[in-house]
């Protein structure tokens, strides 16, 4: 047991998480709650907002969308934490919640795992919801009851089959039509995982067909820019630096994908490349944190020195500190499973990020950095940040470093 974090701190955080983030009606983990009252989000929080089209879907209010936008991710992370702590009762309740979403989607199409806006099925889904839900179920499976194992054995293969049988195509809000193929690199890890719970030969066959696309991670953005795979934008040319954004989301997702590949197919000829990608991704995510001890939503890397810096107010992407660095912390600890040589670099960042309290698990901070109509995004605590704080703390406590 690592003594870097006290059991008292985890116990207090866990009590707040259970009290405020668990939806009493569904058992799902809220994506956001009101950071002032700690109550579920209401439409009053959006009264003066210019709500993005991805934040409000026809037939749903803004609060209904925001409350459960990422419930597959938040509940999957919560399930992974409960499995690490051996709390099988909490695991079973979390699985009940995911099962509820799965059944709602199944009524539309087998294996469809929807965004559960307003506690009901919506026409939107995303691969990250599926990934986090599946990784949580995988973590729980060894300690699950026979009944819960049967549900997992149904859900994971069905959820992956939904994508496989559509050639990995599905719309995404108004940005892409049903003909749009999602990034193919995301699917080999899920196909490999599904093959563990099904004897359907298609999973292995598809994995073997697609695994070649995993040679370089989808989210090695900075690597791609510095190796001239992407041309600098006019903004980057003006700043003489590469812009990178969403590091927490990208590292959070790809650390899971690469971990699945390395655990389930360790002898693959691409395994060394996957381990290299883990370091590349970490290099891209940890630099800005070291500047001021906060995680930032966007940052610049100088063309020449590669030194990171915080963008100015002319940045085309919202730039502010946020509590979502807990995803970076959790990802770093997963990276150490396969790259223990990075411990001296990873652990100081992890330990720094995990110092944040429950009340600091924000969605965005510093509303003065945003126009008034966008400041509603600072009114939330984040379920992703909170669930990943717990997951990372459990992983950290198991290290002897």
C-alpha cells in the first residue's frame, strides 16, 4: 500500500461522490452537478447560455443532456474503481445502471449503447462511452456473480457487434452523417476484448484485419505535427508553436486502448510500437501541468524549443484550468503497467494532480476567460474528474514506488 494518499482522504472523497454524483433513480454517475449546491444540474444553470448543438439535442433540455452526456464513461470509471477496491455490491449496482442503458438501446438495435439523456434513450452514441463501460465490466468480471457475469458476457460482445456490423459507421450529432466511419484505430482493442467473452470468430478475424492500423495512436497529435504529418495552422504559424487540446480526453482514452492491446496481445509484432506510443502520449499530456501545477485544456509547444506555454486570449480553443487532470493521472498509472521506466516522470505529476479536492473536480475554471454566454461551463463539477480521481487513487495506492 502506498502511503502517499491517506485512507481518510479517500474515504471522505468517496462519501461525497456517493452522496452527490450517484443518480438515485438510475445508479448512473452524473456527468456534471451544480458546483455551488452540489445538486443535479437544472435548466436554470443555462438560462443565460448559448448552448452548443452538442450540448442540447432536440427533444431534450440542456440539463438532461449535460447530466448524462458521459454516463457510460463516468459509470465505467466508477465500476473500475469499485472493482479495484473489491466492493462487489457497488460493482453490481453500477452494472445494473449500465444494463439499464444497454436495455434502452437494445430496444432500438441490438448492442446500441446510447447517450442516456434525460434518463432515456437518445439517437446519439460515441465510442468512448462504449470503451469506458467495457473496461469497467472487464475489471468487475473476475469477482462478479454468475448472474452479473452472464450480463457482461452479453453486453460486451453485443456492444462491439453493433459497430462491427455497421462497418464502424454512425452519425455524430450534426457533424457527421450515418455514412461517417469513426476512427478505425479505436476498434481493435474492443474487438480483442469482445473475443474474450464470445466464441464468435468474427471478433478475432476483424481484429487481425484491423490491428495494423494501431501502429501509431490516433491521438499522438503533437508527434504528428512535429513529424510534419500535419501542416501548422495559421494560428500556430503566428504563435510559432503547435497547439494541442483535449489532452485529458485523448490520453484517458488511448491509455485504455493501448493497455488492452498490450495485456491481451502482448506478443504482437506491434507491441514495441504500442509501448512507444504510451511515452509519446505522456510527453504530450504532462508538460503544461508542470508550469503552474494545474491541468489546462489547451497549450502550445514552441516550434524550436518544444517548451510548453499557456496560450493567450486569441487562442481558437477555450483555454482555462480544469479539474479534468485526474484523467491524466489515471492514464499515467495505467501507462506504468507497461512502461515502469517512466515512473520518475509520471509519479510526480500524478501525485500533484491527485492533490485536488472533491470541490476542485471542476469541468472548467476561471469564467473570465470566456464570453458571458459560455460561462455556464464553469458552473459544474465533473463526474469524469471525480470518478477518475477515485480510480487513479486506487491504482496509486497499489504501487510500491
